[in-house]
């Protein structure tokens, strides 16, 4: 069984750990690190994984190391673990989950030849329905790419993408769960405004969202067909859809995804600047 290490047990790190364990991976083969030992203890008690605060110690004998810290911390973290990774008897593959950070920027701070994979995940991996877009660096072997794909497949879908597409990928899958949650939140408030209790409104909205999600994923029909199927002529749904269209919902998504992709691009550009002035404090996915 491979030794797996998750550096950074935050939202994505925890989602990954939970998904891997749900898929049957032995929790004792997973080591998680955080700077704050309370968080490590919490993850150990919840999932039965090993926890450390020392990243160098954690990557000793690791087969796959997932980098799940904020983008602004990734290059320093790579510099911190690089020698320890190099000293491992068997090659260790590093898998970065960070938005924006290019493979070239990461390869620059580690020992030459270290295999690095860049992944854009999303939080539905917590429930085994994650979307992981993956671009492999030049030193990654076919076997390493296959192992990373197999592990990420345990927590959702994996699609190989060109690294140049990563900013668009971030806008479409990395950040999009938040767009759907915002729509759900707005609908619940709208239901309360129509006189429903919040509890009933939440039940109606979350069940409809989950059902629509499964139809999108499993019916084999495209979104436009599914929408047309619930739009009877002069019916209630088209009355609502017309309001959404007149309110500019499509334009809002074009602008939102452009802003997201631009932000991802900016994180990538910041990674080319000197490390100490790299990122804004709030930089994330
Ligand atoms: N959240 C999303 O939906 C999403 C989607 C796609 C991609 N991503 C990417 O996933 C990565 C993680 O994001 P997140 O939302 O999970 O962030 P997060 O919740 O802030 O988690 C980061 C974790 O890393 C730990 N950490 C920070 N520096 C560390 C270090 N030097 N050594 C060990 N642990 C360290 C932090 O804990 P301590 O402070 O205790 O160390 C924290 O638990 C980011 O690069 C982001 O771009 C996130």
C-alpha cells in the first residue's frame, strides 16, 4: 500500500482525506500535516489518520504527497520538503492542488527532476463527487500519473487537461460549487419571501438541487434539453426563466467566470515574482 501524505489539512485536504478513506484506503497509510497541532489532532480523531506538524518528517518514505496549502504557501513548502523528497529511496510524486501556480514555478524550487502534477480539484470530493483536472509535469512517469489518477478517481472524476487551460478550469469546476451554493442560498431566501418557513424552503431547494445535479450527471441529456423539458408553453417555469434571462443571468456567468480565470492567472503571475512578495493575503482558489 502506498504511503500518502497530505500537507495542509484544511478544506481541500480534509475533503481529500475523507474521500480516500470512504473509498477504502487504510487511514493509517495517510499522514496529514498542519502547523497547528490542534487541527491535526481533530483530523486524527475524526478519520484515524496519522498527523504531524513537521513537513519534512511527513514526506520521508512518502509515495505521493498532496500539497493542500494556500497558493501563497506552496513554493516555501516545496523548498522546505525538497531535500527530504530527494532522499527517499523510491521516487515521490508531488501533487499540487493550488490555484494559479504553474508547474514551471514549482519545478524551479525543488531538486531538478522532481516529478510534480498540478491538479485543480473542488470540494465535492468530500462526497466522492469531486472534479479533478490534472496536468502532469515533464518529470512525471506514466506509472506516477496513473497512480495519481487512481487516487483522485477515488474522490471523483479525473480529466487530463493542458496546463494552459487551468485558469478556465478553475472558473468552471474549481470555484463553481460556490456558484451553485449561492443560487441555492438565494432561492431559499426567495422562498422565505414567498411565505415559506426557512426549514421548508431549505428542504425544497436542496432536494431539487441534488435531483437536478443527478439528472445533469446521469441522464445523458445536455443542460439545455433538461431545462426545455420542464418549460411548458406559457407555463410557470418559463415565466420564471424569462425573469432570470431579463435579469442578465447568462451575462453574469460570463463575467463571473472571466473574473475567476483572471484571478487565477494573476496568482500564476505572482508566482513568478520574488517569493517574499508573492501573494495577497487572501489569495485562495
Ligand atoms: N477550497 C476550495 O474550494 C478549493 C478549490 C480548488 C482548489 N483549492 C486549492 O486548495 C488549496 C487549499 O485550499 P483550502 O481551501 O483547503 O485552504 P485552507 O482551508 O486554508 O487549508 C489550508 C491548510 O493548510 C495548513 N497549512 C498552511 N501552511 C502550512 C504549512 N506550511 N505546513 C502544513 N500545513 C499548512 C493550514 O493549517 P495551519 O494554519 O494550522 O497550518 C490549513 O489547514 C489551495 O491551494 C487552493 O488554491 C481550493
